[in-house]
């Protein structure tokens, strides 16, 4: 005769094993959900940083190669010597990239030892500073002190 033990099949999972595995998978998913949102947020910030870095490069190129725009921008303004007074910050241009509007502001001073303007380029997005960079431009025969 067969005993009770012989009639049971041991090939499947018990209810306890299934509940334990579902619980472990749920815990892992709950832990990973915030990580995915952080990764998406990081990706968006990286894209914005890359865009603004390229835009700063474009502005630097414009300042160095489109001398008429640069001359018009500083015309009639007093450019002080670096380190001795507050630099003026003025709106330069507004750019729209990837459905975002960026406002470029320039702060300018003249270096003492060399005939160069030091230009601080700041990019703002909705009045929030996104990035900034410095570049130097030559003074063309005229110094304002």
C-alpha cells in the first residue's frame, strides 16, 4: 500500500516559496524605482549642461570673430580695470535652444598688465544662473581706465 507521503508530488513550489519570492522581487523593485527617476533627472541635467557649454563656446566664437558686434556692445561704456571696481553686467543676447530660452550676460574689465579685456559670460535660464565661463578679447588701440 501507498502511504500519504508517497502520493505527494515534490516537483512544484509551495505557497510559502511563491509568497517569499514575490516579496523579494517587490522589495527590489521598490528600491530601484527612485534610482530610475534619479537617472532620468541626471540625464536631463547633463543635456542642459552640454547645451549651455556649447552655447558658451558659440558666444565666445561670436565675440572673437564678429568684431562689429563686440564693438557695438562696449561702445559708450566705461570698462574699468580688473580688480579695482565692480564690473558691469549687461545683457548681450537671448538664445533659444531645445525649446529653452537662455539669456547671456557679459561682465567686462580690462587687465592691467596686458591689452586684453577679460569677459565673464554668464548664461541664465529663467533668472537662474546655469553656467559661466571666461574669455579674453584684445583691446584695439584704446584703453578706458
